C-alpha cells in the first residue's frame, strides 16, 4: 500500500545540483562555467532585453514608417440595431450602454451609427451621431442628444 511516507520521486528524475568553482579537480573550477571575461562572466550581470552584444539592435535596424496622429479621436461605435432592445421611452445614457455591454468605457467618446432599424422611441445621449442614425431615431419618435465634452 502506498502512503505519504513511502512516496519517492521517479528514478533518475532528480539529480544533485552542479557544484561549480570548487577547484580544478572538479572540472568546473577557475572560471566556474562562465567562460572568459565579458558581461555574462561578471557578478550581478543582467542582460537587457533586445541587447545584441553591441551590434545595432533589431528595433533600431528596422525602418520607421507611417504617422500616428496623437490627436485622433477613437469613438466607441454603437449601431441603431443595438438600441432596439431598450424599452420605449428609455433615456439611453453611456452608463446604461456600458451596463448592457454595448460599450467598454464611459470615459471614451461614443458615436451612434445608422446600421439597422429602430422602432422604439428613445432619448439617446452620445458624443456624436451619424446623419442616418439621427434620422432613424427622430423617425421612430425619439431624440438624439449630444453630450458636451
């Protein structure tokens, strides 16, 4: 019967650790398996990621292309179809959209797009509305209110 006191690791699965730097007779004396000189031979040596031994690193060898506009506004998109699930007369706020999983963050700007149909009259608050979305919301008897920044 196997008990906790009789458990042993599988044969050959555990080896004694290598004792380096214990004289020339060990075969791992003098430089202690570190080779001669260089950064990795020093104590406390830490190689930073991307370091290529003084060679120009890959991230500096590759050409830089394109342009990233830091002032571009990235809107969270909600389609008119997504608003169909709300009951008539509901005030649809960014907090309510986040609660229902339509947007990820209340802080980021929201734009309502006109994909799909809307049959319920809703009051919708968002940062922007496409022209088609605004027409569909008004045609359904609702209102489109733009939030002030």
